C-alpha cells in the first residue's frame, strides 16, 4: 500500500512538472510588444522594442519611410536588405519589428529590424 501511494505521488509530481514546462514554453499575446504609433509618440523610450502593424505611406529618402497604423504617423528606417522581395504599395499592410530611436534634434523614429507583409 505504501508503494502504491509513493508511485501515485511520484506520478502526480511528474505530471504537474510536465504540464508546467509545456505551459511555460507557449508564448502569449503580451510577448509580442505590439504597440501603436500614438503610444510611441506620447511616451518615446529610446531603444524600446516595438511591433507595429500598418502601412508604409511613402518613401522619404534613402531607407526612410513614412509609416501609419491609423493612430498616427512616424518615420521608420528600413535597411534595404530588410525589405521584402514581394511587391508592396501604400495599401499593403505590414508588420514592423524594431526599436524606437529618440534624438533631441528630431521626432522619434523606429529603426526597423524586420518587415513582414500581412496576408
């Protein structure tokens, strides 16, 4: 009887630890750092990781674009090698991942690490 209780306790502990480890590996929606342009402009934090979804409205210069998510507009810097090969226009929805770049001599920008076309 004592052996059965020990085995049962061991099985419960094993099941609980497996359940916890599987649960801990599943990323939740808060892991994405999704934010809005309005939030970025209201409280810009240098080097803050951000994910925004919206449209590239137009090219402003070498690797600089005007981006809008419907809550505001912000300049984004996208290296040529980060641009998708698929054709895009100002109606294409994209997801940008990058960091906020704050400089006292200009408005905040996003330095983009990756661009993904949303389908």
